[in-house]
């Protein structure tokens, strides 16, 4: 009887264990799978934010363990507002089941499928593009989080369109399945809320088109000089048709594009600039990008557009800029640029103070030899001096500097860096320091105010050999002084130690000799 009861107990336990195993397996099947979160903010591109444990709390759960949230099904209510030009997604693959992902599919429901999703998808009113490491497919299973951002470019306003995004998955057992989720998108018209344009003139930032770099010796202002556009509305001074703001200096203004806090993100088109009188002024824009990268958000900070003014003649002209904002009204503003001297200002430059005729610049025109770098400075000459004069009232030259090519052959020091010149000659001195053997081209750049173009001229400087540094010439340098101090300290220490040891030996020897000379009774 006992053995029969034991068998029944064992069978009961076995059935219970099987049931428990089936339950656990069913739980594992449910809890394993793809997770997807959606963000309206650019949190997912902040590495510090990703490391925080509560990052997912800032997002909306789209897919949980392979199951689509009801709001993100075809009949759901998920939507992206008009002011959000980008939707951000985080994908967390199931590492345990060795899931592999194919490329993402996306588009507008009911629209013609795109032939090349890498170039975008959509219809006549809405074009979209997906970027990020999640788009390429074949996820790296070692990476628990992958990113994608879907960029919207609305060409016309509409009330609502349904968007889909599909993920293809293959697990370790080669089981294939798709997960598709949906949401709605709205695009509006009118001025773009939160879109702002500021402008700043940095008085010490010079763009040098010869060396292709910016010369930043000092910091710019702590705040912007003017507000051009606010909440999509252009200020009256920058009116597109009748502007009153005027740029009169030679500096290149920086226009700063931004989205103010609480107004989402936006795609903007590449800026277009027109000049009313091209014979007076030429304009170039630096740092404008292709539309696929022209995305602004309230968290992305400023996008800088540097406008380079190149005066070609005397006078004033209107400059206009237009920036497309998709279905919103375009951003349009203008300003006046004053050019009261064109190429040069009529000053003279010569290599001798009392020369009767200028031999470098004569009445604003370069002498041919200096215009072609034909002048060569011999190795024995350690500096060059130029004397500048103006025909009339005092003229301020706001910045003077030199560009050297190649830099490993020669270094220069220009003094002064700024001066005011009159009919009395003022000196500009260029000191040379050869760094290695060779010939270097030196270009002196003189920046004058009142909207004149920089004056540039070049010459050659020969360097016979590298100038030895003070250490190479045997002079006392800081490193040598420290070495000498340490050496003397060690020698003095050794001598002091040796003297002390000799003294102790002599004392011990004297004590021993005294003890040896005494009798036992004297000792007692």
C-alpha cells in the first residue's frame, strides 16, 4: 500500500512540475521580444541621459515585449503634433532569443510605396526620412539600445495622415515575423511658433578665404545684438521689402537660428540670399547644410549661419534672405549693407619712410611685384617694415596680421595689430624667426573699417637654417636651472653625509684610545 501511495505521490508531483514548467515557458514567451519607445524630445542622443535608469520614463511605450500598444495599432489614437518635426524612437532587441532585424519600412498609409527608402518616403504633401543606427537593420545583439529618428518635411498643411513603421525580425530558430505600428501626423500653416533668428557681429572674428579658417583671438559678446525674427514674425527693422537695419562695418554677421523652449522641433530649408545690386556687394553663406540635416529642436541649441559680405564698389544695397519652413510660412527678412569704398580705400604703403613714391600700395592699388609674391627677403634680414599713409583724415585699420605658409619654416610677429594712420607715415613691422631651412610665403592682411575689403599682399622669406633655441645655444633655461639646483643639492648632501661619517669615526676612535690608556683601578 505504501509503495502504491508513493507512486501516486510521485505522479502527482511530476504532473505539477510539468504544469509549472509549461507556465514558466509561457511566461518566457510573453516577456521576451522587441521593446520600442517613442520620444518627442531629443533625449536619446544624449549619452549621459541614456545611462540614467529612468530614461524610459520620459518616453511613450510603443511595443512591449513584441506586443504593440493599443494606441499605436491601426485603429489607435497615437499622434505627432504639428510642432514636432521629428519623432525619435528607441529600439531594444531581445538578446536572449538572438533576434535579428532587417531594415525598417515606413511610409504614409495609402500612398505609393517608396522605391528607395534611404532617400525617403511619403506623398505629395508629406515627405519623411529615417536616420539612425536602427535604420540599417542587422542589429548588433551586444547593443541593448538602438536609435532612429523620423524627420517630417511638410510641403502643405493637412489635418491628419496616418504613418506606419514596420520592423522585420528573425529569431535564433529562424522564425520570421513583422511588427507594425501606426500613428497620425498633422501639419499646419501660418507663422512657425517658437522659431527665432538672432544676429551678432563679432568684432574680432575675421574670415580669411586664403587660409580657409577663422581667426579667433578674442571672445565675442555675451549676448546677441539684435532680434530679427521671433515666433515666426519678422521685426519691422528687418522688413523683407523695406528694411531699415544697416550693416556698415567690415565684419561678417552671424545669424543664429533656434527653436524656443516648448515648441518642439522643425525642419527648415537651405537659406536663399539675393542682393539687389550685385555690382556693389557679393554675399556668401557659410555653414548652411543640406535639408536632411537642417533640423532644429528646443534642445539642439543654435544653428549658426555666417554671412560673408564682399564689397565690390561704392554705395548701398539691400540683401534679402528666405528660409522655407515646410507647410508654415517661410522666414523672410532683409537688411541694408553699406559699401563706401569697395576694394580699397586709397591709402599708400611703402618700405621706406621717406620714399617719394609708394612701392607696395599706391592709391589703394597693389604694385605688381607685391601682387605676385615676386619680392624675396634674404636670409640675413630679420624683419621688414612698411610705412602706411592716408591722403586725408585719420583712418583706423582695425586688424593687421600675417599668414605664413608653410608654418614649420617661419614664424612672424606683427606690430602693431591695430593702428590709426594719417598723412604722417605710421610703421607696421614684421619680425621673422626661422624654424627650419626653406622658403616661406608671408601674406600681410590689413583690415580697414567702413566696409572695405581686406588688403592682402605677399612676399617670400628665405631661411638658411633652423634658429637654435636658448637651450641649444647654451643659455640658462628653467629646465637647466632646475637640473643644476638638484645636482648641487645632491652633491652638498653627499659631502655633508661624508663629513658627518668621518666625524663620527674620529669621535669613536678617540674614545677607544682613551679607554685603552686607563688602568683598571682608574676605571673603578
